[in-house]
């Protein structure tokens, strides 16, 4: 005969409510771990799907994700001749926020070379990939666009030709892929007023300088579109030749070119030790606080339940019940509370994680870790109740 | 044959000028199968005497023997006292004291389970006892669903579960009307005769002591000699 279950049978309504409350708390404990996993996955999503061995960025920066980096797009040609390099490809990455049909679209623009495909969408889940160099885009599902939607960006409209899943920037904003030429244009090409204004300022400056600096004259005739400032990328992706060692090729680029090269592993570490570290500390702190709160609440519930049973406990002691029976009664109820709460947390989490604003990734290791944590919490929380139960004198049953 | 022998038992609560002697040199004996009453006014020390016999409070001095065991043996630990209680004593209280979250049958079963009797044998004993006490049909009801008299019968069934040589009853009829109280007393007499247990019943209700084999009077902590009322 299980006394714990018999007692809970009497108070199932209140106990169920307690379990639900503990379940909600455990959902939060579990989800904060999942949110951190989501941060890591988001931070590494574009890096992992890029299919590249090296990331070449502006000298001494930690670009293109953790820090701004700019380098001319023809840098790819210089890097292409470094021994050990097989393919180079320009890469653009920046965040934009534009109004669209009454709502704000916030996303990261990823520009890649359609020829090499490096840095492009790894897997298209609907529609197709980009096949023409201009005016096509592949967006992540999270942005809420559908295949066939058109989005005006700068001077042109771009049509959504395909959708990806789980491709986001480190901040959790959905990624939208463009050809790198389009990505450059969206970022740098100004509207007509700004162009006219710029031309007038340049003309004034050159006219003023002409008498003393005739060498600048050709600048006047250069077309605005030829301005090298327009042809910047944020990184050059490198695929190595078979047998080439990433670290050695990166060292070679760092030494001989005015760039900084990171292996994909180093690029990942830049992300994990940068923005994600703060998130890890934040979510970790929340998890610790929530775990303490959960422990206190379970202890409080168990203690209250024990107080309500002091008379029956005294009676059981009087008729000779060993301490093991009393401890078992309290401990089993604590475990029941924790384990039912744990099951509620698993179910609630699985039903709702898709609807959370940021990606929540909870896998079996997280679930098992929480189970171990819950068992520990329950045992610890029951100590207060057990201590109280053991202090009850058998004589309390006689004294009424 | 003496099953309970108490010799010069004294219990003093507190110390110094606040000391109160609840029992003073109490001496009494109870035989096997005997129905014994301990009567006295409220605060006379009769419940202290009962709890001392039950091994719940340490006497200040004196000796209590139940069967071959000396209660409060210096070598005994808490678990020894509990083992002694479950093997040798049955308890019945004024307020019935059933475990509220167990059914009538389970209240009897728990006493058996604690003493190591489990499974179908335990269920058989519990059912038999409940039938014997006339509450077999109420076996699956919780205490709150039983009348006062029925609860007291279930408590008696639990007290009898392990066939203890001694049953201690503290004001068992106080919460019952006269008719039900007399019915319970009749039951005690039957148990003493048929089961052979010594029943020690504390009461201040003189109407209920008809038919007791022996009566001890307690006044200001002193126990008078037991009057043997009935030859057996």
C-alpha cells in the first residue's frame, strides 16, 4: 500500500494545480537552456551552411558577423592566387529593416556569388534557388514571406523565388539571400536626389582643385556606378584545395595580404565567445534563479502538505511505523510533484516552442539533464518536510 | 498471569519550583484477558499513565514490564520502542484517530503492513476483523464517510490487527452517545474474552465501567489498588 498515493488521492485537485505550477516553472528552466541552444544555432547557422574553409575579412577585424568588415570585392582575385586556395567567393552580410505592406520586415541580407554558391542557402524548402544575377531573393520562412511576393529594396523590386528554414543571423533575424551584386546595390546605391547631390559636391571639389591638381580630372568623367566604394564586400570566402591545411593558408594570407583570415572553426569561436557569451551568462543566470525558485516552491508545497499530515504521521509512529515509511511518504510526494511537473514541462514546451519569438532548441540531453535536476531538487526540497515529519512525537497522536 | 506490571512509576514534568508530579509511585498489574479500567477526574494523571505504558513518554522513575519486556530499557532506541509498540500494543483513542486518507480496510492493513504482514494474508485478516466488528460492509469507505461509532470500530479493528497482548484505550467512549459507548464497552469485553488481550481503558465516565474485571482509581497522580470486580 502506497501511503503517498493514498494521500494525494484525497487532495488531487490542489495537487494537480501545484504540479501545473511547478510544470510551468520547469518549462521556463528547460526553455532557457533551449534559448541558449538557439542562440548558438543561430550564431552558427550561416557559418555552418556556408561550405567554406576560410573567412577573409578586413585587416584586424572580427568580421563579418561579430564586427563590421569591408574589403573590395576584387580582393577575391588576390586571395585566389595564394597557394592552397582553390575557390574564392565574395560575401556580404548586413541587417536591414524596411516597411512592407503595413509591417516592418527586419532581416539580414546575405549576398553571395551565384557562380560558386558559397555562402548561399544550403537548402531551399519551397520554391527554388536564385538562378539569375538580379532581382531574385530567397528568404527564410521566419520572415513570413511567400514564394512570389515582391519586396521593394532601394531602386528595384525583388521577387521571392524560394524559402529556407532555420537560416537566421546571430541576432535571430531571418536571413534573405541575394546575388552579391544585388546585395551591394541594396546597400550602397542611393536614390536620385542623393546621387545628384553627391555629383554636385564632387564637381565642386574637383573644379576647385583642377588648377593645381590636373591629375584629378579623370575623376570628373568617371561614371558614378564605377565608384570603387560601391564594390565592397564584407568577407571573401575561401575553399581550399585538397590537402591544404586551413591554418597554414590562413597564416599565409595574414602575412602577405592586408587582410585577416579565420578558419571556419575560428569564425565559429568568434561568435561563441562574443555575442553568444553574454546570452549564455544571461540565460544561465535566469536558469539558476528559476531552479532556486522551483526548489523553494516545491519545498514549500511539500512542507505544507507535511504539516497537514502531522497527526496521521504521529499516529503511524505510535502504531510502530519505522522512519523509512514516514520518509518515503514525504519523499515520494515530492518526487511525484517534481516528475509530474517535469512531464508537464516537456509537453508544454514541445507544444509551444515553435511559437516563441526566438529559436528554442531542446534535445534529449537537455531533457535528461532537467530530469536529473528535478530529481535532485525534489530530494533536496523534501528534506525540510522530512525533518518536520521526523520531529513529530508519537505522543502527539494521543494528545489530540 | 500478569501481562502488564507497573512498579513505583513516577513522572514529573518540569523541574525546581515549577515541577509537577503527574504520577507518584504508581503500581498496578493487569492480567492476560482482563478488562481493566483506569478512572479518575480530568488532570488526575490517567492519560500520563497510559502514555507511559505506551512507551511514548519517559517516566522519571519506576519500571514498566509488558510480557517479558521492560519498557524504557536503557539500551532501547526509538526503533526498538516502535517495534515493541507494533508487536505488543494496540491503541484506541477518544477521537478515533484513523488515518484520514486511508479507507477503513486500509487503516487496518497499514497496521499489518507495518508489522510485516502483507498481501492477501493481510487483506484476509483486515476483512475478517472488520466483519467481526460489524463494519465489513463499510470497508472501502474513508473515515469521513463513517459515523463516529463505525470509526471507533475500525480503530478497534486496527488495534487488534497484530493480535497484541495489550490494548490501550484512551477515553474510547467520550465521543459516543451512551448507547454506542456501551456497545463499544461490550465489544472490549468480548475481545478480552475471545482474543485473550488485556484491555486497559482510561475513562472518566463511571457509567461505562460496569463489567470491568479490575478498576484502578487515579487521583493527583496516585493510583489506588485495583478492585477486582468480576471473578473470571
